[in-house]
C-alpha cells in the first residue's frame, strides 16, 4: 500500500499551512508540457537524472511568437506544476529522510509551483 497521496501531502511528518483567500496575480498559459510522471515521488530531483522524453504543446494562438526562434541558442520554458500541492511548509523528501522546510528543497511542492 502506498504511503503517498500522488501529488499531495505525504505521511510521515509533512505539514501544511492555510493558503491566502485570493491570488496575487494571474498568468496566461501558452501551452502544456506532457511528462511521464504520475506522482510527486516519481519526479526527478534534477532533470539530468532522467532520460524521460517530454512533449511541449503550444496553444495555436501563440504560434506567431515562435517567429525566428530558430536563431536562439537556448529556450527557457517556465511551467506551472498543476498537480503540485501548494500548502506544504515542511516536507520529508525520500533522498534526505528528514523533515526540511519547503524553501530548502528543490521539491515540486511549493506555494508557487513554477519550474524551469
């Protein structure tokens, strides 16, 4: 039996906090990134630790924004981790085995689940 809640709070010492009633601002999602990970524990700590193939799907309304993108040496994708719990303040990551503060980790569980 699993001791995790796929992307939610893990048993064994994780703590949550109450989220604010309102958001501070908003964003426009310009597409989706499809990954093979179905739970938080499956997500790699570092992208270099994985050979997974992910796909980027751009919403057609933003296609013109790709004009001349081939002239760039790098593209940086910021993405929203939609299944990530946003109220965790203390976590117990498997690779440390001890409780640590959310901001001391590279966990996908964070108040603003934005990643690169």
